[in-house]
């Protein structure tokens, strides 16, 4: 009987081709495998042998079992090697007796990536169905489609169960089939150690809430796969007793990176009393509401080198936060300020960045290496008093003189008569855009030069949607700013990778 959670007729969706379109190169390159070392599978015990065989990845050692049906035919192997092949043989026997399954975790720990992409040929081969069966009401066809459907969703359940139980080193689960995934699949994945989940063309029928396990949280995959070095990242579901153990008072605390949601009363109360953590290098405070007397924790940890504040925007907040950073955090090499709120106070609606104020406030951060303005604008050309608002980038209003210069150059190049009526509206708009971009790049480069002089360790900037690098040319030329971007780019992926906690603070 079909499960009520299982969509009907989904097997026919697997015949749907992937439509061509604009694609990037993601996933096109070869990914070198990172095999587990033998000491991971032997739980840290020494092999007791100098056999070179044991230096091979466990995936390659598994091939030996496929070639040699019994380890006894390999008399040249050392005892540790025979012990390993014995394990492989035992697992093979167990799988053959239990329909391909094992009772205990086995070499499934070596699986790092799974791609689910059904070949329609095998659907036709095994179940006798095809893409021509859409809407076919024949009983035999409907029975075949239903049979294929049940088999596929047993496959879905099996992968979810394996990911949450035996695939403890799984890095990527890539689902390419055009199907509806049930809640049970996502529940299983949420309990697994999978590090990356890629869903392409999949869908869900209903909105649902996933419930996470309250048991011990799984350790990081990176931590498990490294032979010696422990992972710097561990995720915990905290209560007061566990928080005290993880972040103890005194010198025994070795915490290096801390991400705190300060909107939690429990978190705010604990860290409001915690004081300085000497081992701390990176501090990320989310939903940060600046109340210096009520929450002195940031200032107490002024020694950190990386700081990220996701600030709840308020009338008085901006000045207080910049003053706090400028007066206390002299060791910063990476700074990210993110303002967010449901409503924005009127003074903060102005898009102009006061560069003079920023330079004045942040001049003490002499170790700063990265500087990025996610939303950056300058005064428009002409007399500022004439303008009652600031034009955004999309308006592209270039300086009139530069526009005229480029327009005349274009007319000469094309051999047009000296008559503007010969220039179409489309061509004028194109030239206007080129003029604006050229002027904008010039303004951003001049602005970048000022920051280079202000911060001696600055390596790159993001200004006006342009990446700017800093290069030391030596001699009288010294350190110079050069625009690296061929065109303006929001650089969302790059900025997230550099400034958000899951990557830059590793």
C-alpha cells in the first residue's frame, strides 16, 4: 500500500529532461578525494606493521577485496593487512546475508559524496514505463508506474536513514531528481552529519517544522575526518550548566570564536557577567542592541582581532557603536557592521556615506586589512544644494562634460555628421552609461587612495560595488590602490565568504 506521504506518479517526473539555460561552472571541475587514513578506521591504534599497503587510502584497499576473494591468497601481507582484509571479507558476507545491509557501521564511513540522479533507461528496463505514459489510464501501465514509485521512495527513505545512521563522514548529498521529497527525508537529514545539501529541481508539497534531536549533537565532519588536528568548531544546544562548562571562568577557557545572539535573555544575562575571555580571537554578536552599562561584554573583549556586529538599528546606535569600536578595538584586522531593523529611523535613510566621519572614527584601527561598504554612495555631481535627494546607481547620471566628450568621440569614430539628431536614443543611453561608469570608477579610486594612506595594513576594499586591491610598488610609488573589478558587482558570495562567521572566522 502506498504511503500517504508518498506523492503519486512521481516516477514519471524522472523522465523530465534538464532544461538548458544560463549555467555557471559550479560542479564542473574535478574534486580530489580526501580519503580517510588507516588510523581513523583503527580508532587510533597503531597497525603494528610497517606494510606500505596500509599507507593506501581505505577506498583503494577495498578494491583488493574485489580482486582477491580470500585474504589467505596473499601470504606476503603483514598481520595488520590481513586483519583489515578480514574486516572487508566479513562485511561482504554480512551484506550478502542481509540484503546488502550491515548491522554495524562499516566502510560506509568512507563515503564522502552522494549524487542522486536517476537514469531513466533503468526505469524503462526494470518497470517498463516511459515518458509516453503520461496520462495513460491503462491498468497495467498505472500498476507499473505505482510499482516504480514505491521503489523510488523506498530509495529516498533508505538514503535518509543511511545519512542519519551510518554515513558519519558524508560531506555532500546532491539530489538532482525532479521529485517531491517528504518530510521524513528532511527529518532524517537534520539528524545526520551531512555538511552540504544540494537540492536541484526538488520540491515539497506542504510547509512543515523540523524537530531537532535533543540528544548529544554530532561532532563536526571536519573534526572526525582529520587524523590528528581537532576541529576549531563545535555546535552545542545550550542550557545554563553546559554553557558554564564550555565557557568556564578563568584561564582554562580555550574558546577562540564566539557567536552570540544577544536578543536571548539567557545569553544576555550570562555574557553580561562573563567579562574578558583571553583566548578569544573572533567575536560575532547578533541582534546587538547597544546598552553599554547593561552589556559590557564587547568592550571587555577589546583584544579580539575579528569583530562582527549585527546591530538592531536605533536612533542613538550608530554613533555609539562606532565610538565603541574606535576607542577600544585597536587590534582589529577584520570588521563587519551590519545594520538591520524592521523600520529604519529617518536620519539613517540617507544613503550618502560620510567618508570624513568614518576616517575620523576608525583612524585608530591601524591593523585593519579589509574594508567593505555593502551600500556606498557619494554626493552627485554639481552643487549639492541643488539636489534634494541622492540618485542611486541605477539612475546613472554622469557628469555632463564627460558625457559630451564621449559622445563626440563616438560620432567621430562612426563618421556621423556633427548633428546630434543622427544619434539614436539607444546609443545616447549607452554612451551615458559608459560615461557614468568611467566617472564612478575614478571617484572610487580616489576615495580608495585616501583609505590606503589612512590604514597602513589595508590589503583590499570594496567600494561602490567595486573590488579594490592594494599593492606595494616600492620606492617613491609606495602603496597604491587599483580597481580589480572589470565592472560593478554586488559580490554577495564573496563578501559572505569573507565576512560571515562560518568561513572568515575559521
